[in-house]
């Protein structure tokens, strides 16, 4: 079904969504625009290109308590933290980022062991995708065309939203999405003209050009293994890397985490939190040995994990071309350029 | 205004001749990135590499940051703008880099731009040094007559706040921190290996991004850079979530300058303020 609401009535839609449960939506702050749990409907903005941080934190928070404990005289008292499965909606996810959820699902749900923390939040959350502005140029860092995504692809979203002539048009893409739309009294039914406008926007989105290259999953996966020992290449393309974690933390498909017990006086929690393969201590072993002491080795791991090992293990590249890692890199390293160059070796 | 093209031409010419003659084995400068706004720090190792070098208003990175990667005795030419040159001086003062190993390619540069915002980088986010404080070869004409305010003017607003308001300001800013450590990694003076934040025995701060751990990280870093921060502003530009770290660094730098009469990295003959004792040093910090 297709529904619509005037853009100047947008806060009514936000209010209606808030009544259903948790709502994550883009909010402008001094850190740029990012997804936040909404308290005040007026905080939500539709005026952004893409968020600085990816939407992954909705399902995979940067830090999450797994167990909380209190240290008693004889034995510690520990309680697992109940899984969060309140109904939630995430509003305003760009098409390339929507695809990142499917890639993350393969790891968190399809690897033989189901990750309950990811699953509970993913299962209870409805995704409202939001088309890029199809009349504007893509950011120069973006390369999502490489993976066949358009600027207004509705696939993967439960509900997909576009802007057209002062209205927001919302189409249900899944049963869950249809159900959500049906429950929102503030929406009007779309007519044939709206249907046409929606379809035309999707089509126009296909014509928005990002950087793009022919990258075949299997071929690049093999190529990267073949050139693994080409130290000269890896050192050349990573010479600027300063080994911070910005690229992995803003990435929608980086899922590595660390687990640590953090105690203050007698109380604490076992937490899991994002880790980055670019950090010096990522592979540091208890013995003191570090198999990847050098920056080029760690950046190579990042590229190979995304474009090679992930293909072998889960059947797809773990990158959606959103351009965040490139925009956030303090030294302007361009993973797209590196992978293209590797492909030519 | 800065003649970027001329500087780029000179940079290539000097890099080529230094590498050809064997006077240096490395030239630390910039190469083109995926577009003009995104140049990349680059290490030229052979004369042929010199043709890849670029210089434009987006070459904001502090190349002194890469100096401590190489063992002493490595002959390096390094391209430095005003604040970057102060980092070189400070590193020499601290014994991390030897003056004799370096050929300093000075770049007088005004009108550098923040690639994210397009704003001209002025004394607000970086220091007032437009001309390098030290150089062997100057790649452009020194710039005079550009009115540079005090690098500390920007502090007025923060200094006008009472203690509680300042605390609230920083607490809010640190809540944004994602602990990617881009700030310390972009910093030319953050060369500790390992950084105290990476130590596990003892662990000085939570590894997860909790408020306490984040505060511990930033405050320790701020104070460890007291009298050492050369005000290049790279930490703030590196930050993906735009925490104005430069404000804290400037505040500490200002206090150091007032108390000890020297700014970091201005004079190769100076000793680092925190590693030096003079009879007339201020004892202001012991009062009140």
C-alpha cells in the first residue's frame, strides 16, 4: 500500500511512531546528523545527506552490558541483562545502509550461532528506508553503485519513504511494513499519481551516479589472497594510515567487538563494545606477541576481511559503498581506490 | 594570498633534487587523493615519486606526525606549514627527532581550508603561525601583513562560563566521543608507545566508551600535552564527531605560556616547559 503525508505535517508522523514504541531517527547535533532515540518529535530532521555514524548502533550499540555483577565476600552475584525486544522503528535509513543490515544478518544470524543481542533488536525493529535526493549529486566519496544499489532502491526496507512535491510518500515493502502503515492514522491513502511519482523516483534513483567499478565478489576475493604477500603494494596504499579506528566505527558493516569486565568498587558489568582491526592492540596476545604489529598489516586485514574473507564465509562483500569511512578518515584514505587498484594487479 | 601552485612546483622540484642527490631518503609531503579536496599524506621515496606531490589549501595534515615512525639517522625532508614547523621544533626539543637528520621544507600558508566544512582555518581552530618558525628551504614567499589574532581569543566564551557551565559543556562534548582515538593518532606529539589507554596491566581507564573512561582519556591527554601542544588543530579536524578539542589544548597552552613565558615549539634552544626548572617560574598553580 502507498500512503502519504505533507512534509509540513512530518512531526505528526513522528508523534504517531513514538506512540508505538522506541523511535530512532536522524537528529542534528554538534556531531553532525546521527540516529538517536527520539524523545521530542521536533528533534527529527530530514535535512541531511547521510548520517556521520551508521545506523548499526541501533542493533549493535557501541557498548552493551551482557552481565551485571556485584562482588560479594565469598561469591560474586551475577545476572544476565535481559534482551531488549521492545517494538522499535528506525526512520530515515538510506538505501545503501538498509543493505548493510542484510550483510550483518549473515554474520550475526547465519553463522551457525545466533547472536541473541543482535537478533532481539533486529526482530523487534521496523526499518523505514528513505531515498537520497534523486535530483542532487551523490557525495564524491560514495561508491554504492558498485554494488548495484540505486539512490532510491526500496528493497530491504519494511517501509520505504520518498519526498515528492511537498509530500512524503511511504510504501509498505513487507508485511511488517504494511502493518505499521495501516496503524498510522495520520497518513492519507496515496492515489495513482502518487504511485507514479514513487515509481519514477525509484527509477530516477538508478540514474544518480556514484563512483563505480566492476568488482566481482569471487574474483576480488581470490585476488586479495593472491596479493596478500605483496608488501610493497600494501605499504604503498596504507602509508598515510595513522591506525585510528574512525573508519571501522563509522562503518555500517564492521562488526568486530571486544568483551571486558569493567568494575567500579564492588559492582560492574561484562560489556561488549566495538573494536577496530586498525588498533595496535587488536591482535595483541597475552604473551606479548602481536601477529599484526604493523599498520599495513592491520589495514590489509580490514580490506581482506571485507572483500575476501567475507565473500568466502558469507557469500558477499561486506561493504555497501556508503562512503563513511572515506569521509571520516583523518588522512583521506580511499578504500574504493585501494580495492580497484588491487583488482588490477 | 598563498601561491599554492608555486609552492607545489617548488615542492616537486626540491623533493626531486633532494632524492636524486641522496641528501634524503624520504620526503614527507602530500599526494593527490580521490579528488582535489582530499589530498593524502605521502612519503616520496624516489625521484620519480616527486611528480605525485601536490600542495593546495586542503593539505591541512601535520606531516611532523609521521617523523617519529622512522629510526634516528634516517635522512628525511619534511614539508611543514607554520604550526607543523612548531611540531618539528618541539620533537627536536624532546629528543625524538634529530635536527641533523632533517631537511625542513617550509611552507608559508594562509587560507588553508577545513575539507569537511570548507571554512578557512584561522586562529580559531589552530595557532597563529602562518610562516614556519624553522626551515632549510622555503617553498613560497613569507606572508606578511595578514592580520592574525591571538590564538587564545577564541577562549573568551569558555573562560566567561562559571565552573559548572564549563563542566556541563565538556561533559556534553565528551558524550559524543566514540573512542576511535583519531585525535591522539593525528597528533604529532602523541608518540607514546604504548599509549596509557592501550595498557592492560594496570588498566588506567575503561576500554568501553563509558563517561568515566572517556573523561580519563581526554583529560590525561590534555594534560600530557601541556606545554607541548603546538596548536595545529589536527586533533579536532580528525575527530569524526567534531569535538572541539582545540579549545582545551589552547586553554592549557595559554596557562603554560603565562606561567612559564614560552609557547611550545617556537625556539629550538628552549627546553620543554614541563621538563625545565627556572628560579623565576610561576608558583601560581600552588596558590588559590
